[in-house]
């Protein structure tokens, strides 16, 4: 009899199959599991923050260095959601921007300009004559990524992908409207005569 009572007691407290299942991309902030495998507010906010603040910092650099900075920023954001099943289309969109801008930077690298460092990251310059073309390719890559994100997301992905697309569009507008640096400044920078970031002041 005691054994039967013990079994009934255990059955009362053992949770059912769905008791610990998190809400899939709940968009709410309730008690859903916060994992990059499913779309969730925390991860989406982090990706948006990385793209917003990262590109903002890139645009503070001399224009020749901005594009290498942008491609690394998109790479950092992509790695934030790498392996996430629901974020896979967003990951591929961000990686596409990174790879296309990287190809443009590598094809137009300026061998006469020094690399600069901001924080722990180093950036390379493109040739002054190629800045306009690299800028156009960067903007096109951003436009294509935004289109992919908005085209066909599942209902639970849609609000998250819309937020990422919105910050990409914002990046594009800022890049398009950013003022050009003059050729004299670029020339001085290439010769190492113009400090760009708070590095050591040797030489």
C-alpha cells in the first residue's frame, strides 16, 4: 500500500513533456528559453546593437578605412547568430555583406597606406581612387541583405528579421550620406602623417 502511495505522489510532481519547452521566438520577454537556436529578443537586440554602434564607429574613420571596418562589423554580428537554426537566413545575409565588402576591399587595397588600429582590431585602406566604387558595392550588398531578410521569413522570424533589416537600412543611409574626406587628408594618412585612432604617438 505504501508503495502504491509513493508511485501516485511521484506521478503528481513529474512534469509533462512540454513543461520545460521555451516559447519559440516569443517576441515577448516572458519565460521563454533565450537561445540563439530560436529567434528571441535578447539575441536580436544584440545583433542590432552591434550593427548600429559598430558601423557608427566605422564612419568616424577616414573613408578609405571605413569599408574594412564595416565588413568586420558585419562579420562580428553574423558570428553572434552562427549556428542558430531560426537565424540561419539572417546569418547568411550578414555573411554575404561581409564577404562582398571583403572582396571589394581586397581587390582595391592600398599598399601604400598603413593599417590602423582601433581597440584590438586593425583595418586596411582601399585606394583613394577606388573609394566610390567600393562604397557602391557596400551599399548594394546591404540592400540585397535587407531584401533577403524581408522577403520570406516565417511568422515567428518576421519581427526579428524586420529589426535587423531596419538597422541595415540605417547603416546604408548613413554610409551614403557620410561626407567624403579630402584627397589631401587621405594622402597625409597614407604617409602616416595624420593620426586616425588614439594609438601610440611614435614617429
